[in-house]
């Protein structure tokens, strides 16, 4: 939905309404008559590759946009700000600002290898972002974020058995408009973003969007007591410099449109700080010696994270009166080099005594993606929805080539050539080529004025060529050779489908039901730097059933949407992370089940006060009596052990799968002088989680509760609109462990601490 210029800003802000599908609020922009009558807006989404009223779509879908999106993404936040902000959605990363891992209804993938596939797909401007590094592109000048829960295999293809996250950027138009905002906050952080769009000719328009985020290093490196302070240094970690841009050109003819989109990202920063001994043994409490601004690292001086991504897409659309032909051609590329003190402390070569920050052995590693290219082509034919029967049919092609490098370093050995410690002592390389294609169709039939049904089918074919080679073994004492090769060539084909129906119970209440099947292609884990085995996971499939209601209540001043669901996943691909060594293995669980519900609500309480409340419950369980894996080195595991000394997973919940997610927003607006004073508050909660497939006392993450507040004043002057505000994220400075490393001394990572800032924004027309 496009923002509409208002004669006064008071009208604009009083039109602030909340998207129930999203369980969120947004400041843009109802019709003036609708705002005066204090009615909720009709929310338009593109969950089925066409513009529809969200209340009439037979899919459990939520959206973030406008006011809520601005508040959540403030403070220079990366894409992880979405964690627990939408029912049944959580996001985490052990790479920091890159490599986000999405979980929907408890389904995700904890694998940290650079070729890891995920059951939750990310689609940006109608182009799939397959590699996990592509998924970390910054969020700016975005019109809307949609989260589609449940299998989305028919229209969006393989690797969507859990769901889909969909980003749509603001598109060019003939009207001149733009914005610029700058904020300054805790730890000298600076965040600037802006965009400008206009018509170049009567038929060609453009929009340029830019982002710049910067934060200096602020975490000090210290030495344990009685240990040389050779590695101690102030302000060594925590910083980043992020730059990104997007330029679009739109051609609009009488019956043809073409949209060209080029986007680029450049990140120069530090990896997430790992903290050894962060978790007290025998509990999941944070060690009382913890200090957020201090770490005990012997490799911090070499820690770095450098990311470059770019992409180009061309969307061509022909309107043929009764049909529309759409072609989307795209290329995406990513590069990363990330080196970190993974053990999070001093190795015993530097700290022979059991001092704070000590671990039995050092682990300094790096991963790189020096070469990566993804090419996609989608061609589809759609009827123009002029009769009772309508359809979309199409073909999709996917090609991806990548090279992954893994390095190990001996932290205690001096590298004379480099003039520093950390001599390289291990190297392995992976090459993976993926080819996939699909044909799909979605068919809609209006049975009556009250009943609509949809049938979707997709045939997918997927093949991988994988080769891995190790030329230097960092752990020769384990008896494995320096030189090692591994190959895999998994392939599979599958027919995904869905069947859904929407029944109009009343003018304000729609009921829907959906049966769906999803598919994730075979995966390869060839991280053989520390291990000697290339593992392959077979295809996983999901069958899901859900029922829901979408309703407008209180004469249009409230909205309540609810969904209940059940799914069974066969051959679920799981990653056994760590387990006494810094490498991963893929396994298949015979069966995994999940059930729960999602509730999205929004309310216009008064002319000045709006609110939302959203809630989800997800219960997941692994059902495989024979599935067992290795466990952690120093933690306390509560699962039973089989005869082979492995920990049995039958009955466990999935990792990073909170049972409860809840969030709420409240916005108060008051006309004051020649503008409007506003206060916006939001809060989110996710219940406890397990970090790994096994269950342990130490690696159970506590519940996370975070609150944000933004207050400010908005006014209009001339053709421009201005806003000055102050804000705080994580108001109560809630600090919990959000992830772990299990092969050393209970190493963990923490969520972001409290952030306070101020922002100034101008919109011009």
C-alpha cells in the first residue's frame, strides 16, 4: 500500500492503524474518511503472488510495516530484530549480523555451515535468497514484511516446508517523494538511512535507497589474573560498519511494465563475541563474573567479519487483457570471511591455572565464501481474475555454485611472517553446485458467493554435486590423515500440493481450512576440517492441516484472527552441532510432530489510542526411538544413553523452538500545538528454548522478555513532514544466553543489552 500525502500531519497520525494479520501497527495511511470514522484499514498482502485482502487469504500470515517496523528496526538492528515479534517466528544467529536462522512453528536448522539449507525460505522482491549469507541483507526502505506459516511449496518451491519470510521494498513511482533519518545512540552508534524516488520521463521512474550503520568497538579484552596481558586491549570487539544500497528503475507502458533492481551490501565488522564459562555448570545461570563490556580472549586481535553481497533482478510483466505473463530473472552473489575466537577464552597454553576465562584448549577458526553465484528464472502465466475460475501456472529454474573454505589456527604458535600469534594449522575446502527446476500451478474456483477453493501443485527436481577436500588436519593426534576427500551427489524429485477453502460466514467473518504438503531437498554437510565424514540428509516432507478464522469485530474497530494447526514431518533433516568437536553432522529423524495455535488481534481503543496483542503456542516432539547423537564436553545432559554411549533424542522438542511467543503494542497520539505528540510501546516474550538436539541443564536458554519505547513529536512545515523522537530498546536491560558452543567450557552468546537513542526524520514530497 502506498503512503498518501496528507494536508496536515495530524490527519496522518490520527490515521495510524494496526495490521492484525501482522499483529502490528503502522503510521501509513488510510483514506481520510476512514480515519475519521476510526475504522481499521484493509490490509493488502501478496502471500499468493497477487494483491489480496489479508482477511480473505486462506493462509496463516502476519505482516510488519510502517510504525511497528520502524520501532523494531531502530538502534541499528539487523534482521534479528524480528525474533518473537510475530507469532510462531523466532530468529537467531551465531555469526552476529550475518547468517540469520529463521524458525517457524518450531521448524528451522541450527547448522552454521555456509551451505546449510533451511526449511524457512527468505524471498526478497520476489527472488529467493537461498544461501544463509544472502538472508542477512539489511532491512531499509521496506514497504512490508510478510511471514507465511506452514508449507509454501506450491508457489514458492522447495525448502519451504516450515514457511516463508517475504520482503517487499518500496517501489519507484512517478511522484517525487523520499525520506531521510539519522539516529545516534548508545556506544556512539550512528544509523542513517534514506531514499528518494521520482519520475525520469512519463514512463520511467526510479528510486534510490541507502543505509549506513556504524558502531565502534566497545568490548575490552582482558587477561585472567596471573596471566600475561599480551592480548589485553581496550575496545577490541563489538563494532561494525554496514553500508547498503538499492537502486530501481521502473518502466510503465500501456500493457507492459519492467522493473530493474540492483542491490549491494558491504559489512566490515566483528563476529559475535563468544564467552567461555558464561554459563555456570549445573545450572543455566549467567556466571556472576560476567561483564558485558569485557571478554577474556587470546585471539580477539584477529577477529573479523567481512561480508559483500550484490544482486540484480529484472521483472517483466505483460498484460494480455485476460492474462498476465510475468518473467523474473535474477542473479545473487555473496562473499564472506569470518574469523573468531570460537572458544571464547584463553587456552591452557596461556593460562595453566583454572582462572576466569580459561578453557582446556583454544579454538580459533575462520570460514570463507570466496565464490558464490545464484541464478534464478521464473516464468508464469496468470489469469486476470475476471471470472469464477482463475489460475497461475509457471516454471522455475535455479542454479547455484559455491566454494567454501574453512581454516584453523594454532593460537599459541607465533606466526613470524604475520608478526603475530595464530599460525594457520588446518585447511579444508568445499565445492557445491546445485541445479533445480520446477513446474507449478495454482487453481482457484468460486463455488458460490460464500465459498472459494484453491488447489495447488508443484513438481520439483533437485540435484547437488558436492566435493570436499582437506589438505591440513589441525588435530592429527586423533589418528586421521592430513589429506582427505569426500564426495556426494544427492538428488530427488517431489510433488508438493495444497488444498484450501475460504467460507464467508458473515460480512465480517471468514473461516478457512488448508491442507498442505512441503518438501526440502537433500542436504550435504561436508565440514571435514575437524571431522572425517561427509554426511547427507535425505529429503524431508511435511504434511500440515490448519483451520482458522479471520474476523472484524466491534463495528470495524477490532480485528481477531486465529489459527490452529497440526503437522507431521517425515525424515526431518537435523544437525548434530558440536558434540565434543567443532564440526556438524546431518541426521534424519524418522518423524517429528507439531501442533499449536496463533492469535493476531488489533484494536482501535479511542481516537488517540490503538493496541495489538498476539500470541502463539508451538509444541514440537521428535518421534524416533533409534536416533542418538554425541553430547557436550562439560555440560549436564538429561537424556538417557544407549549402549553405544550416545544420547537418545526420542521425545525431545526441537532446538530453538519456544512453546510460547507473545507480543503487544500500544500507541498514544495527542494533537499538540501545530503537530502531534506520540508515545509508542512494544513488548515481546518467548519462552525457554533448548540450544541443541539433546537436552541439558546448561544449554537451556531462559525465557526472553524485551520491551521498547519510543516517544516524540511530529509536525508539518511546507511540503515536508518532520519527526523528532527518543527511544529505548530492551528497556529493562534483560540479558539472557541465546546460544551456545558445546565443545568447550559452556561457552555462550548473549542478546543485545539496553540501547538508548534519538532520531530525526524528514519526509519530503
